[in-house]
C-alpha cells in the first residue's frame, strides 16, 4: 500500500471516529448551555486535555518543527513563548473568567459596562482573531496534502483547504461544544502519541545522545555552529535594530496572546467550578510543556536526518519538516514500508490536529456572533436560546467560508508565524480590555471599546503595511514570500510582528478612553469583584 493510500485510510478512520463522537454528542446537546459550554460537564482532566488539543495546533506541530529545522535555536523561541504564555492565563485570567462570565469573553466585559457597544466590539475582535488563527490551520492543511500526494497544482491544494473547511463546519454545527471537545481530546492523545513515538525513534537512532543529534543537525543545516546559537533568524546583523525589535515584538505577542484568545477563553466555561478551571489549566500546561520539549527533538531531528535544504525545497516555510522526518526515520529503521507507515500516521495526526483546532476556533467565533452580536446587540436580550443556537450554526458556515478563501491565498507563509500574528492581535485588543475589566475599578465602557478597537485596529493596520503582506522578496522558485505579488510593495512598517507597538497602544487606548469618560460604576465593579472571586451567580443569569 502506498503512503498516499495509507494516509487516506488512516485519515478517514479518524474522521469517521470523530464524526461518530460528534453525532453522539449532538444527541446530548439540548440547549444553549450544551452548545456553547458543553453543559459545563467536563472534568478538569478532560478540559485540560481539550485545552492541550486546542492549543497544540498545526502551528505547534508543523510550524515550530519547521522553523527549528530551518533556523535552529531561534525557532525554539516559539516553543518557549507559547508555553510561558500559560502562566499569564493561569495566574490572571482562568479562574476569574470562569466565575465572571457565562459563554463568551464579552460576558465578562459587558457585566459592568453598557452592553451594546462592548459586546459589539468584543464580537468583532473575536471574529478577527479567530480568522487569523484559522488562516494558519488552513495553510498547514494545504502543505500536508502537497507533501503526501506530491501535488504542485494550486487548485488541488485549494480543494484540500475547502474539504477541511467543510469538515470543521460539520463538527461545530452538529456537535457544538461537546462534540468539539471530544474531538480535541482524541486529537491531543493522537498528537502526543505520534510526537512521542517519532522523538523516541530519533533519540534511539542517536543512542539517546542529544549532543550528537545537535552536532549532526548543525552540520546538515549548512550553517555550522551558528545553527545552535541565537541570531540566525532574529536580530541578525543584516536586520539591524529592526531585527532585534522584531524579536522582542514576537516574544511579547506569544507570552501575552494566549490570555486573549477567544477559543481558549471559552474553554474555561466548560467545567463546573472555578477550581476545575484552574486545575484544567495545570493539566493543559503539563501536556503542552511536554509537547514543546518534543518539538525541540523533532525540529533538530529533521535538520539532522532530512537536512534543512531538502525541507526548504519541499516547503519554503518548513511546514513539512515533521512529516518528512517521520518518513526518513521510518526508512532508516524499518525500511521503505516503515517510512510509508510513519509518514501516513503523522500526516493523519497532523490532519486531526488541524480539524480539531479549526472546529474550536469556528465555535468560538460563531458563539460570539450569536450570543453577543445577535442576542444582545441586535435583539437586545429578547432572543430565545433556540434562536441563538440557530444563528451560531449559520455563522459557522460564513466564518468557515471566509477562512477557506483566505487560506487559499496564504499558503506560502509559515503556520507558526501566522499564529504569532493572531496572538499579537489578541494581545493588542482583547487582553487590555479583559485585564482592565477584572482589575481596574475606574474602567468603563469608553475604555473597553477604545482598548478593543484601538488595539485590534492598530495591530491589523500595522500587519497590512508590514513585510508579511508585501515587500519581502521572492523565494528561489520565483514566487512571492509575502501575501501580495512580489512587484507590489506597500511595506513601510519594518516589523513582521506588530506586538511591540500594538499591545502598548491597546493598553494606552483603554486608559485614555477611561479617563476621558465620566462614566464610573463603582457598585458594579464591587459586584463583579465578588463574582470573579467566588463565582456567585455566574451561571444563573447572563450579565447585562
């Protein structure tokens, strides 16, 4: 059986199993609480695994392994940033969000503010961040299929992205939060198993001598000792000051972005108590921490055994490093059949990863459209739960379609890099509003709206005029390394990640909006403080 056929069989088995779970979950989805929050019925361990499944996206598995394989030490900065970010989420956000809200991020913000402008802003922000993140997963799907089937046709890659989009819509529309959570749990088990297996095989090949592995990686990379030292990708002499600032910007976005990601924030509502929310984050940190240690071996293993040049020829952004490593280590240890089986298995796991994450993202954004924009802005609190769920399902179709179209145009960008942009947007708009709302007594409606729109707008604006969109030059195959064609250059902002500028701007806009407004609801803050610390009344009524 060829690796193409085997990969299809394994992938179809996973899809079939997860569709079975989704349909089964749909029979238990009776009201809005079930659709949005899984009936708050998941244990801390289950939710922790789902958090891991939600967070260990195509960026983690494909993107980080690829950046490490191409850029060595500098690529591992992504792993460190993604992991440290969970300490911010654990200490500042998880428990308080669980106690203060009901279904979405906007529930927390709207409790002590005027609900219509705040919910509108939060809904817009949720959709924008989710689409940035969805974009990365779609790009990962296209890269995988191109590798598996040897496709060079852009039309074939586009069809793959369309297929992934349709599947994610089915998961959300049919299963809601319960179905999506079980898909993420299964995916987390598969991904941890697959990454652990490849890591052990690579280490076994080197007699569990990491020093020999790193030495081979440096030699095969063509960059020598520089491959194992800082400065190969970020902060290089050629980049000058802009490169150093870009590195700081990336670090800020990664560390602060997680606590503002809508699809992560809604996971805190799926457990019965605040204690479970806290414990589920600890479970998530444990799973994610181990996984990011594995990405170090996967990335350097790919550089050592496959070679940076071969990886770059397969995919200029390095997104195929992990599957290529699986095929190579299988060939070396078990012959051609072993390579075929391992490639097919890792490809199927990566597909599972993409499907689970896009389902979570689509659910977060469609929930925000239905619960925040439709129920509270358009219907002003008069919509029934049945109407909300119906609108959420319609929204899933629309958001899925947007992600599919954008994914087709962004296939040449590294998925870890794309996710870092999503983190920057989330940290710029959502995080200032959340932290101010939870901890600043003077904070008010004008401040919340200014923080969200100001941070979000500045992040997106700076990305548009950065090298991400234009002016980055061409790859060896003559294709543009930016989103726009190579002959278009509108990039005047030198940083690829806007976080260094847009995150402080988000906090500044929130502060200015607050002090320039006379609105001050001290009693509502006192009530929210009690609710956030105790959970009193959090589940009984939607905050207005």
